[in-house]
C-alpha cells in the first residue's frame, strides 16, 4: 500500500462540530503521525493541524468528510514523499 505524507489544516468556527471532527480523526488514527490543536479565543475559532501518512484516497476522504461539517474549513497539503 503506497502512502503519502500530508498535513490537514482545519479551522473550526462552530464548536458544535468538534465532537464529529474528533470521531473522524479517531477513525483515521492508524495513519495519524501527530496532531496539534490551538484555541484562538480572540477570533472564537480553533485551529487544528493533523500530520498523516496514508494512502491518498484515505487522506482525501478524511479531509472531505471533515470539510462537510458545519462551520469547518479544511485544506490539505501533500508532500512529495511517497512510499
């Protein structure tokens, strides 16, 4: 199985979506390298970054499902490292 390293950046403006984000990330746990969450109280948002090493279809599915949640914006950056 060929995997690719990527970083999923998530900006959450609707805190009601946080529980579902955590559920989706838990499903992808075998592929997650690390995760960092930063609450930004001045703008009432949270910023989450997730480093992942997974097949590209898994990464796309996770980021797509998270991006469909209310009050959530997602961008995924892929590295050139494939293996």
